[in-house]
């Protein structure tokens, strides 16, 4: 870790010392360097000494034998940092350890024994430091260290029925949900279990056929009735363990309807699956509450499975339903985590035209999240998107273009798009009369031109005449993007500069620098500066050539005017 921080500091110092304004690099490159520099600065400040101390304290105590005396200062720090200062916290930790032992199928091994011993040492220390701990626990109606219910005068704490307690946390459930094995858990607990990569039911150890979580409304109602009968405030539903989780305002009747549809979706009948997928598609399109409720009911993994169905209509419904669900920001992560991208890409390759269009739109929606751009690009989505851009309907081309634009914001996807042949397709769309794709084509070209492979491919496609024409006659946004492409093409390439100059780009550039968008003005100014330098270099080269030619001519004339020596006649005396 020390080595990492040392290297980070040195790289950050080196980047900070470069005068980027004096370098001939684009605004996009400068922005990327600034982002990298900001990341290094953040990493430079992340030295968490308390965590190191906690790790060392835990390690020293973990490796001690049962007979060895522990340092009281170490125990005090651990109790405070781990928040194990009361009976309730210690009991909760003990129950969690018990669950881990149970999950090990009765064979806890040495690791669990050491963990149990560590917890016992901390517990003994806390009780020694505070002998009245059990008494204070009783005053607060908390369970004692023995775990039994306590009484306070005539008041007796009601014992929670086992069916009302989550098998994971052993606490009263707030939002009970049913997993595919039929067991019920607190939603936040089972979600955390699944997020940790487990694929089994914690209680039965059976493999879960899906990660769908079905709300147990009946049990929730029974828990509320029990709380009311015992004078306890009903538990408030906290929803998912994820922060800022959106909850649906759908009524119980609407949720029941969704659950009935999902049962059909999970059936083995192709007709039921097709009908249910179509209903989910329409419900997800209708409003935001439906999108949340459908995802909460566990529809996403079922829809992902149907992406590979041989029934083209069901496949179309499934991919469109996922598209509609992805409008909800929180659902994007679920769709990705359930492995939907490969299935969507397969539909994009081989589905019906409408299914391909909606698959492209779904990829665009998912790629709004930056990390998803990497996942989608690595899944092989870019070549079929280029194919749809070339061969699809007008709507298909639009969907493919927006997806490609979003994906190519990530530098690693630009080369993939170029190698998939996107540049010739974009140039054709750019020059197609009445094609209606000029805006999209120029926007993607502007992104690709900053990549070495993209710049080379655009130059090879003889794009300069088209770009000069757009700078002179296009819409404000298109003029801006055309200038951005030309800036990259002309960087270090005098051939393209000369070609643009011969085509009369100077006048349109002056107008763009004065009347264009803010970005258009910057790009025009950069091009004008390069053009001016190029013209000066041309004038200098021409002057040098003329001077050299004049010097050569003067030298030739001097040689002509110089008198030749008289010829000498030689005679030979024979």
C-alpha cells in the first residue's frame, strides 16, 4: 500500500508539472488528462491509518492462544471500533457467527473456532469493564447474555413467533419476501446474501432456480396484526439494502396481478410465456410505479431467460419489456447483474427487425451508466449495431446510432467500432440524399476522430470535401461537429490542411469562429490557427524556393558570361 501511494504521488506530481496549453493537443485530450489527474489527487489523499490499526489489532488477537493474556488497550479499541459495547451488539454478532457455522454444514473448522474465541475475549472484556451491563440491558428490555426474555415489573417482553423472524437476522421481519425454494426472508437480508454471490437458499442450502423475490403480503399482514395485539409499533418497511431505493406505489391488487402474470411467465407453456411477456411489456411501458413493482416481483431474470427462446414473438416481447424496465435507473443495475447483455446482443444479431431495434434501444439505455459501456462493448455488441446502422429501417438506424454514440464515449470501444467498419457506413449516411442521419453520423465521427484508428479511417474515406461543405452550409451543431473532425484530421497532416485550404474552408471557418456555437467557435479558432501556420510555412517554403531558384539562375548566368580560354592547336611532329 505504501508503494502504491508513493507511485501515485510521483505520477500526480509529473502530470501537474506539464504545461498542456503549450502542447498541440485537442480539448478532448486535455479533459481526459484533467480527469486522470483528479483521480490521482483523490487516490493520493486516501491513507486510512485507523483501518491499518484495526487490522493489526484484530490480527494480534486472532492469532493469540486461549491462555495468552490480551492487551486491554487493544481490546478497548476493538470494542469501540467494532461497536461491540453492549449486550445487544454482542448477541447480534454471536447470532451471525452461529449462522455462519450453520452454513458450513456442521464443519466450521479452525477459522470459525478462532473467530468464536475472539468474540468471547471481547465479550468477557466488555462485561469486566461494565459489570452492570446485564442490568442495564434489562432496563432497556433487551435480551441478557443468555438470550432469554426478561421482565420489568409486571411488563413482559412478548416472544416473537419464529415464523415472524428472518432466518438470517433472527429479527422481526419488516418486508418479508419469498425465494424460489419457498422460504421467507427479510428483503434486505436476502438481497445482501445474493449480492455476495451466493446462489443457494441460506436455510435449506438448495440451489435457487432464480433470484426472484416475491413479496409475502399475507405474512406481512399477520406480523402487523401481531404487533397491534401486543402493543408494539409495527415495523416500518425499509425496502432494499441498497441506498435510495425507489419503491412502487402500486396497490396490493396491482401487485397481485403482476405476480399472477409472473407465474405464467415462469411456466413451461410457450403460449403462457408469450402472453405474459406481452403483458409485462405493456405494464412496464405504462408508468414508473409499474416498472418498480415488476422488478421487485422478480420479473427481470425470467425475461432474461426468454431472450433465448426460439419463439420470435416471445423474444421480441422480452427484449422490449427489458427496454421499458431499464427506463427506471435502479433497474439498469439489476438487468446487468442478471446477465441480460449477452442475450440482448443475440437478439440484436438474429431477432426480428422490431426485436433488433428494441435490443439496440435497450443497449443505449443501459449504456447511460458508464461502467456498463465497458460490459456492453466487451460483449460483442458493436459489430451488430454497425450492421443495423447500415441495413436497418430508419428507426433501427436511429437506435443503432444512439447506442454507438454512447458506447464510443468510452475510449476502448472506439477501436472496436472502427474495426467493425462503422466509418464507411457513417460516410455513406452523411452523403445520402434525404437520409436524415447527418446529425447522428457527424456526432459519431466527431468522437471517433480523436482515436488514432478513427482518424486514419476517416482520412482514408476522403472525408475532407464533405466536412468543408458541412462547415459552410450545415446546421450550427453539424458545423461544430464537422469542424471538430477536421481539427483532428489536420493535426500533423499537411496534406489534409492543403486539401481543406484548396476547397475554400477559410471563409466558412471565419464565419463559424464569429457566429457558431461555443464549441464550434473553439474548433474554428484552432483550425484557423493551424491554417495560418500552414500558410506561413507555405510562404516561407515558397520564398526559400524562389531564393534558391534565383541563386541557381544567377550562378548559371555567371558561368555563361565568363570568357573561355582560347583553344590550342596541337601539332604532332611525325
